[in-house]
C-alpha cells in the first residue's frame, strides 16, 4: 500500500468507527438497538448524505473502487465473522436443542409464506419489480422470493443482545428459528446461483454444499465440541492465559469461516458454528468471553454494520411505490408466516409477535443477497435500493416491536434518577438532620414547606429505622405524594455523618431517595440497586474520590468491575 | 472480493495466527521473548521454507501480489499500530520524563556510533555492500548508516513486556531511549527520501515534518492528554462501558496514526503517542486496559510480527560474508555507542549492557526501512537479506542478553514444580497421616526409607505447627537433604482431612511440599505463592472441581481472574 492509501485506511476506519459508535449510543438512548444507529452512520457517511453534500470528502474517505475499498471491505467481512463468532459463543446449545422442533416448524412456516407471496408476485410483475432487461423470469422470481423470506441472524442477534433478552428462552427460540431460516435461505440462494449458472465461485454442486454444511455443523457440535472442551484446559495449563485461549478461539473461527465460504455457504456461518461449539464449554472462563465480546463489539461489529450503508446511494434510486409495495409484502409475508407457525406450535401471543418482529428483520443478509444479485445483473438499481430500505425498515421495526409486545419496559437503573443538580460534592452538614436538609434543598421544584415536610419525615424515620449501610453509605428514603417519578440527591461528606450503620462507621456517601407515594416497588428497587452496585469497599472508595458529578456517575456505572 | 479471495483471506489469517502464537509460546518456553517465535513463524510460512518445500501452498496462502497480499498487508499495518498503541498505554510518562535527559544523551550516543561506522563503511565500499548499479553513493551511505543505527521500538517494547520488566525503571529508561532513537531514525530516513527526490508520498518538506511531529507530540501529551482525561469519565458516565471507552481509544489511535503517516512519519508513531496520552489517565480502568491489551496481543500483534517473514526468501539471496560483516558492524556500533552513553550518564554496568542489548534490536523498523530502500532501488536483494538477518539476529540476542546481564532468573512459580505424576485426583486417606503418606508415595525416586522419614518428619511438624489454611487448603512441607529442586505432590480429598485449620474446616486440597534442605527461601516462596494464588473461595472451588491434572493446572493458572 502507498502511504496515501494507508492514511485513508486509518482515516476511514476512525471516521466509520466514531460515527457508528456515536449513533449506536444515541440509538440506545432512544431505546432502539445500537445496530440501527450503526447502520444509519453508514448511510450518513455514504453516498446518500456525505456523498451529496461533500462528494469529494466521501470519495476521499470511502472510495467505491481501488485498494482502500477492497481493504475496508475485507476488514468488515472479518468483522461480520467475528460478530457471528461472539453471537455463537453466547448461544445456549441446550436451549436451542430444546427448541429444535419448534424452531424448524416455525422457521419453515415463516419462510414459506413470504417465499410464496414473493415468488407469485415476481413471476406476475417482473418488470414492475425491476428485473434486468432480458433476465430470466424464473431465476428472478426465485431470487425475489428468497430475499423476502431470509432472516438476518446478525441483526436479530444484535437486537436481542441490545434488548438484553438474548440468553432468555424466548431469545434462544428466536435465534434457533433465525439460524434455521438463514441456513435454508442461503442454501436456496446457492441453488439459484447454480441455476443461473453464473456462480464463478461455486466449487461444488448444490447438493454437496448442503450435505457438507450439515456434516460440518454436526461434526463441530459433536466431535469438535468435545475436543475444544478437552483443549481449553490444556491451553490454560500450558499456554499464556488468557491470550492462548483467545488466539485459539480466533484461529478456530477463522478456519471455520474459510471452510463454510469454501463449500458455498457464507463465511459467517462457519464462525457462528465455531462460536457455538466453543461457547458451550464450561472451561471457557467469563474473563475470556468478556475480552473477546467487548473488543469485537467496540471495533469489528460497528465497522461491519456501519459499512453496510457505504457505497449505496439511497435517494437517487429511490422509488416510493416500489419500496412501499416491497416493504408491505415483506412485512405481511414474514409476520403472517411466523404468527401462523407460532400458533401451530402453541406459542403465547406475545411470543409469536416477538418472534414475528424479530424474524422480520432482513438486515445485512438481504443486503448481501441483493448486492450479489445486482452484481450478477439479476436485478436493477431501483429494486436494489427498495430491498435495502425494506431491510433497514424491517430491522428498525424489529427492536421496538419486540420491546412493545414483550412489555420490555427496561428496568430503570437508579443512575437514571441522578442529576448534577442534585449532587453535592462536599456536604457542609455536621450531623444527620443537617445532611438530609442540605440534600433536600437541592430539590428546587418543591416549595420550602414541602421540603420541610420531607426532611422531617425522613429524620423521623431514621429514629425508628436507621438507613446507614456498611462501608460508609447511607440511604435515607421517603415516599412523597404528588411526585411523578423517583428523584435522588447525593452528597459526599468528608467528615462523615452518623447514620447508625451496623458496622458503626460514619457515612461518607449519602443518597436521599424520594419516590412517588403510590409506588411501593420503585423504592425497594432503587435501594436494592444501590446496595448491589456499591457492594465492594473498593468501588465505594473510587466513588468517594470523584471530583465532580461526571466522575461520580462514571464511578457508579463502572462500580461492578474489578481493577 | 471474490469468494475465492475471501477463503484465502480467512485461511491465511488463521494459519499465520496459529503458527505465530504456537512458536511464540514455544519461544517463551525456552526463555526467549515470544516475538522471536512470531517472526520465525513468518519465515517458516514464507518463501524461505514453505515456499521451497510446497511452493504452490505458500503461493496459495500468501501470494505476494494481488488482492490477498494487499489485504493481509493492510491488516498487519493496523496490527502494528494497535501494538504500538498498547505499548504506549503501558508507558509511564512520569518515568520517561524523569529519564528524559539521560534518554536523549544515550540515544544520541547510541545513534551516532553505528551511524558513523555505517556511513564511512558504505562510503568506502558501496559495491561490496550492495549498492544498486548507478546508485547515488551519498544517499546509499546515508541509508546504510541509518538502518544500522535505528532501534525497533515495537520489538524492544515486546521483549521488555515478555521479560516482565517493561514497567520497571530500567525498562522505562530503555523505552525512552528507543522512542528517541526511533523518532530520530525516521526523521533521518525521511530526510534521505527527500534527498533522493523519489518520495512520492511526501506531503511536506522535511523541516515541516519534523516540526509537525514535535508539535503533535507536545500537543497530544499536554492538551490532548488533558481532554482525554476529562472525556474518559464522561464516556463512562454516559456511554456503554467498557465498549464506549474501548471504541474511543481505538478512534483516537486510528486518527493519530493517520496524522503521523500524513506528515511523513510512520503511522505507528501516532498510535504510540496516542497510547501514551490515553494510558496516563487514572480514569482508565484496569479492566479496559486488560481487554484491549489481551485482544491485541492475541490477534493483531502475532499477525504483525508473523507477517514480517512472509514474502522474503532468506536463503536465496544469502551472502554469508556480507551478513557476518553487517551483523558485526551493527553489533559493535550500537553496543559500543550505548555503553559509552551509559558510562557518560552514570548507569550501572549491568544497566548499560541491558540498554545496549535492547537498543541493538533492529527488528521490524530496519526491515521496513530496508524494504522501502529495496523498492526504491537504493539497495540490492542480497544487502536486503543481510539487513533482514541482521535485524533478526540483533532482535534474538536482545532478550537473552538482557536476561543475562540483569540476572533475570525469572522467579519460578510453584506451578512449575507440579506434575501429573505427583497428582492424586481423589485421595483415599481418612486422616492426616494417611494423606501425607499417600502423597509422599508418589515420589518414586525416593527409597521407601527416605519416604518414611519424610512422612514422619512432616507428621511430627503438624503436631507442633499445623499447616491447614483457610477455605479447605493444607500445605504440609518438609525440607529434605539431597533434593536438588523443590517437588510438590497434590491431592484432592472428597471427605476432607483435619489439618487443624484456623477456620475449623476440613482440608480438601492438600499440597505436600518438599524443598532442598539448604534452600530456606524456596520453601517460603512456594508457600506464599500457593496462599496468594488460592486466595478466593471461588478459585479453590474451581480447583476442586477439576477432573484431571490438566484441568487442575488450568484452574491453578487462571485462579487470579474473576468470573
């Protein structure tokens, strides 16, 4: 690589990573899975926006041809595999096996409906949908049907992780369905490619591909899993730890990726299966999982999802009618199929809907399929963009949809009730009453009388039921009528205040917790949360060292980690 | 990328990573820094060996032209930057500043000697050394002098880390010298390139490059460091942790890499300076450091060092006389220069020699320089290979040399005295005497009489001074005359044995420790090591669950990590 290309490589990676992570965090703030923000970052930085406003900059950072394009592409390909590796590592094999029959049943049902609808439609209106002039109607219809019916395992896995339900029973059931659908989808796609007779890359007839993939999966989940389980303690005993185990995991994932790509199924499946086989071993320590999970999700995953929107102009080839029609069909086909399957397999209504919303996400899979089809001249640009938008819309609906039907009103951490306005870095108070009053005075939205009442009630309660915890934390708390949501004031006292703690120590960190009168639950939850967060002396010590509210919040949010 | 290229990409990464890590671990076993094994892996897999035995395989996995070569190159370029990032993050700025004057003084002395020797030699015998026909003697001599005088910061940092002395005063002093030398070396090299008038990539006159690099370094270590320190708590407070901080570190490192590459200094310096600025903040938690350190050293670092040997045929262009001469000059020049500098700045003799051996490592830096010179037709292939071999030899000598002069007889962990022969997975013993006897019986190299004496002495000592520790561990220990090194037998007892532990619990994990009679120290060290390793109930519990010796050793070696 030339020096100029190296500069662009580093700049493009830095820019893409920065915006992907930033928008990902913003998406999270608005209760969307981070992946939506990451995809949005790519659209922002790609031809659609940056390319329109500052075309030279977009072309400089993210050229569509040449060495830099190739390298960025390769890195995101590796990123996709590593993301599927960590998704695989978190898969609970026992649960998936338990869901096996259901997964296959629902998977087929969720696949057949959109497939049929898509096929009939494409067969009937190929020109409207965007077949390339002179294209084979049969192949076009098959492709269109497949792209409507595929599910996007990476997006689904990410959404479930972002929502915090990946490891639940529902999460595993959804993943089992998605794995099944995705594999079937890719096999059908491989079949189409071999029918089209244009697949230069095919090394084997389609039947071989299918057989080899099943043989590979079964091998990895039996023999492979057994030997991985045997090798892990050996590596821990004789190699540097954890880097020995980490390298081993990466080597296995890379080899498996190469293998599945070779037999004609996408590379990511190899990494996924490898991840499942590795993650199942109880010899894999949480410490090792954390390292690989955190690094991949802070580097490779955002680069991969961010890269999807690059190199695509969303507005230029945009056809509203076509996009609406395709999105509607995609929605109806997939959701009705999944609901029917869910009903047949006796899922609850909310489970069925959650499954339907999840499986509806087409994400990167449909985009990769569409890209290959575009490159092979099966479809035109306008259909391509419609499919892309459909993929993003279905992916965007997926998280909020699941959140709604599963009533995932994510439990609020007590940190969300903290604010710099109610933070006192150094309390002046010399005793309990003064401390409570000083903290209560930060609640400017109460009238002085209301504040007085709160202070009196709180002090009164302390006499009968002291709120000093161990290691210098105190949590005076009052339920207040007319309050719509909890508020917490925090103060640090250098001299320490006597809150009658069980270990006899003075309290240096004092939380004054006000919760709505009618909500019994929220008070208990906040108290339990604070106690659990500030469990260790070390984390309390770090919290007390904070110089301002940001540092205080940082210390609280990272309290659970060691070192 | 074509499917075929994707397959090769994954295969080549997997193969390179596998062999780099494997040979790296083997090198460690023989008390060499891992980096030597990693470089060896590349030579094995490159044209020198694999390319000679199985040329089609080498050409398939590691082609020297085309897309795959380009992508692998780019990934290892990123790997080099990320490696320098973690090296920078571990740098203790205060120590380096303390060493500042010494570092500059010794750095100049260690640079001038080999530079002068190299320049005079190349000026006098350009044809013998391998100037390209018709080349400019002046430029050739300058280049040759530079390549002899440069130090390889990455190799030096890695060697110091591998030896476990990176964070010591000596380590930091060596790093400070290496940083200074490396920067100066690159500036001189940039000067040569601009003299040669062939540097397509130069964006600025050489003076600008120097000024901008100093401005950048000063900016990053003052303003940059200040804002990073401010931003870290904000990220922890408002972003997902630790992935928010991890992404931030990576983004900063990538941008800085792009910047230094842009101003004409190698990209790795930007990452290094970024690492120094970030690593200095006490808001950076150990947990975050661990994640980035472990992932980079188990993926990016071995790929980078492994890749050096690829694409180079070491034997074909080998000229023994030239290699010996160049290596000798390199050794003599650098080592005498550093020793003189060390003397002038009043280092101890062993420190001076350690510094000399460390700075003598030319590693990747000289190789990169030589590669550029070869590509620009400044030197011929034979000189290139000689410089490569010199780089590797000087790097290989670096670790053992330092080890020897610093008397780094790495403290033996007690685990090195464990063996499957002296491991009893399930003790049959019902009481203390039986347990000690059962364990002593695993020492087949003693005569029955000797064993009896050991058992009696051990039991006798238990009566006066019980060896039961808390949480179910017991450590009976005896000093034995005629023993040349410590031996430890371990047994797990399901029913538990009463070793009179302070918490009154029965002992389930029993270490019988025999040490040489004359070595007081080793017994104390082993006991302290065992007690420290098995500090937490959780790690003792995991150790007791092991089914065989490998699992037992694995549990012991990973005992210090949580989760």
